[in-house]
């Protein structure tokens, strides 16, 4: 699709009340320019409010500014009419008309992992294990870049040199929550992962963008795995979208009478697949010969050594190799021998800049050497 047609697809994606303008009635039969010209004569088209705070003017004018800004930031764009638009996402009700992404958008075999922001050590271990094992089997792990289970899901994939996609509720360029700045950087530092948003670059999240983000997480995926969720968890919104999209839903049971797993318990009561191992997930999915071969090898590996207790040593280039004695990572580990520390103290005591410290802390977290609780870190 040429750049002029791309401008029309951007314009369609940012106007107010797309449903009122009946855009989705035309997307399967008409090109973006045809749709735009058809609806332009019927209604006064306006840019959605939270987008117009950044990109002003009428929709086509704003679209040109968005296009130029995305290109200047090396942000790629793919719209509904592109042949490479993710096929699973194209199947959902009212799919995003345009996606912005940075990195490598690998959606050929994807699974979503979601859950509470209030994770604990056990749920973090379960998330890392499932994410890591699925990554080793060639699945792309998709989640929402929130703190808690989302973060652990992305880290589990990175830990295994796997592919992960972070779906944002804001435009690429806005790092939210700021706690995940290191994760944001780590994903963009790989050559097989990406950040994705349906919102233009540098646009802040709006009132409903987090909920709408969830339909993309499930829509890109063969199935959605809920690790830990109470009855009010946003992860249940993702699972509801998955059900509407006719995708598989999986849930970890947790402990009986544990309210923080009550959302998972309810999903299982209503037909979600109970997950006690990665194999429970794979049994519900079409398994190719290459996955079966990898699964057999993984089962042998797990019998030999419990991977939930194993530490994987990493470096910033290829996520493998022990930390050198004079490295920042080793200095941080030495600091933690007498107890946990807050991150500000770590930066001050090892005398390095914040960026270097954050990168080292992420590597230690990926390696399983440390655990992180808010702003505090401690040895695992």
C-alpha cells in the first residue's frame, strides 16, 4: 500500500466514533481512501480527543503529522488492508484498523499470558516457567507491559531468548508504567520481539484504552493463559475477549479459598482449561511435528532438573554467560549479601549512572539471581 493510502488508513483509525460512521461496514470491501471519502460527506469527522491533544487539525492533516513522526522515530505501521496484518487479529470483532510497532512483529504462533499486578514469588515463578517453556517451543509470548504477571511473562520469554510482544495502552514512545522502562528497553534491544499499539506515537493513554488494549492481546493469540487473578482483575477482561473471539482460555488454580485466585477459579468452573503444567496448554492446541520434538526434549530436561529452581546466567548481548568479577552485576550481588536494598541506594553505592544500574538489575532479574519487589531488590 502506498504512503497516500496509508494516510487514509491512519485518518480512519483516529476519528471519533468509528462505529457511528459505520467504518467496519466497509473495511472488507473498500480501500481506506474510498471509505474515508464515503463517510466524509455524511458527517463532520473529528480526531478523538486524547489523540488530538498531541496531533491537532482535521483527521487527514493529523494523519500526515502522525505518519511523519512515526517515520522519524523508526516506528512501523501496518493496517488492516496490508497482506502482513496479523491474520488472527483480523478475525476479531472491530479489529484495530492500524497498528504501530517497533521491533520484529512475530505473531505466527502466539499465546497471551496475563494476570494480576499484585504478583507474589510463587505466581512469578509459575509465570516465568510457563513463559520460558512456551518460548523454547517456539511460541511468541504476548502480554500488556503492566507490572506484576505481565512483566514476568515478558521476562520469561526474554530469559529463554524467545519472542515477546508488549501491547501498549498508549502510543509507542510513552513508557508506562515507568517501572518497566528497563523492560521496554530490553524488548527493543532484541531482534525477535516488539512493542505494539493501535494508538499513534507519543499519545498518552485515554479512559478506555487499557480495556481496548486487552482485545488486541487476546486477538493476536491462539489462547490466553490467566496465571493469578481475583474477581476484579483486568486479566478477566482479556479472558472475556478471548472467549468472544473463540480462542482457548487457560487458568492456573492457585490455592483453595484464596481470593486472589477467585477469578481463575471462576474461569475454571465455566470451562477454562486448568493449568498444572505447560503440557496442559499444549494438549489444547494443534501441535506440529517440530513442537512435539521440542516438547519431548523439554520433558527430558525437566526430569533432569527442576527449571523453576535453576538459575540461568545471562549477559546483555545473548542472555548467556556468567557475570564477571568487575561487572556492575557482580558489584550489585555483593551489595545484596547483607540484605535487600532499594534501587536508589544501589546506584549510589556502586557509583554508576541510573541507566547502567537498571540494565544490570534487569540482567540479574532475568538470570534468576535477584527478585524485585517495587523499588527494592534482594538475592533470590
